[in-house]
C-alpha cells in the first residue's frame, strides 16, 4: 500500500495537492532580515513550506574545509562562511514564529547532531536529509530517533547507497519521501533525470519528489505530471542577487507560476474522464463538426449508387464515411438533389 503522510496537517501523496518546498539555503547570506523577507516571498507565492539550512560550523566542518567554488569576497575560508551562516536559537525561533504567522511550514536541513537538537527543541515538523549526508549513518540514526518524517535527497548517491538508507529508515516508524536530485547548480536539462521519478515510484512505493536545481518551472511540473508528490525548488529575489544558489533558483514570479501549475496539473489528474461518456456529452457539438453523406450531384430515383455519387459535408448526424461500403450498390427510392443528405430510408 502506498505510504502517505503529513507534515503539520498537510498531506503528502499522489492523491493530494503537490507539496511545494521553497528552498532558501544560504541565499539570506547570514542576514536575518533577508531570511525573514524570504518567508514573506515564499508564503505570498503560495508555497507549502520554506526550507533553510541549519549550519553550526564547529560541529560540521574544520578550518581545512575546501571551497567547491569560492564565490564570496568576504569570507577567507569555507569554515568562516558556515560560521557566518549561523543563526542563534532565538533567531531561529523568530523565523519559525514568522512562518506560523504567514501559514507556511518551516523546514530546515540539519548538518550536525547539534543542529538536530536545536531544531528538535524548536519543534520542527520534519527533516530534510541532504544529498551529501546519505553516507552519514550517525546523523541519519540520530534523525530517525526523533520519529518524525524524513525527506531524503539523493543527488550524489548510487542506487546501492539509496537502498541502504531506505532500509535503515524502513526499520523505524518514520514516514519518509525520496527525492530525485541532481547536485549540479544549475542542472542542465539532460541531467534532470525525470526517468528516475518513475523508477523510484515503482521501487519504493512511497511519496517521490524532485529536488530541482534547473532554475526553471518546467522540470518540477514535468515531475508532478509523472507522479511526484513533492517538489523542492531554490528561490531568489532576483537572478542577479548574490549567492551560490542563485543560478539554480526561481524568481518570485516563477515560484507563483510553479504553484499555479502544480494545482492545475493535480486538478487534471484527479478528474479522469471516460472517453465514451465524453463523446455522448459532446454529441451536439459532434454533430456540428462531423460530416454526413450527401449526393455529389443530382441523383434520380432507382439510380444505383457508386462511389462517384457520394460526398461528405457538415453537419453530421447522417450516414458517416465509415458506412460507405454499405451504401454503394444500393438503389435510391427517391430523387436526391446535389448536396442533400442520403439517409438510410432513401435506399434499398
């Protein structure tokens, strides 16, 4: 049976409206006011949740932590950058309270056990497990012990590693969802891996999502069409803003369009139609747009009908082209002027 679950009373599963997570990550650049502004942006756009990242530099990194790409002119080392991204417990509490005021779910990815403790004390409703942490068994077990739902990203992991994590989580009572993800920022269309959505749905029978870094609304909407129950996208105020995630982010207008598109696709999927019943309901229009058999020229009574005697013109409702073979060779019972219908009662 497909395992659905809820985060703070918002259901996640194929029968429910797609759950949209707007990912801020470090786009606040350590500025608390900007972090609060992101809450307003994401809530006003209609996202279900906003997600931050909780970094405690001394707990997750060393001073030797190397830059993947050095994008900042302010921080001498990656450790210093993580340090600058930290918020205090009271600051996180203020962000959470702001989310409650705006009716948007607060989520944050922990990158250490200390970060888990901090967020757990603040009453977070679910966990996001980052792609780079799937081999961090100690952190995974620590998160599992909370008993809360886990959203698992798979960006840098092979199937074997994903299977190991899934088996580990399944042994607990934690609900979970799994995300297809590519950790390239931005992700080119050839690397999005929409096929993995279908593979994961068949393989794990749990809510599947797409954690997207394409900076478009196309890939998350395509994922929803394929059965994704949850999508996560990075957000930015503007494409020229500062930050490592900006090239992989949606702007406010794009986030609004994503939310609208997700609702549209879900409504369409939840309202399947019966093609035969649809044809019955459209019969009046069908008559207007289909064609009936008519005389291609003036035909006299007792004339034996040939293919050259027949044409087809609107409206429908008479003999259709598919029945032509049943008419050819028949004798007319009456005169039929050019372009007049040939009806069954006119032939023998």
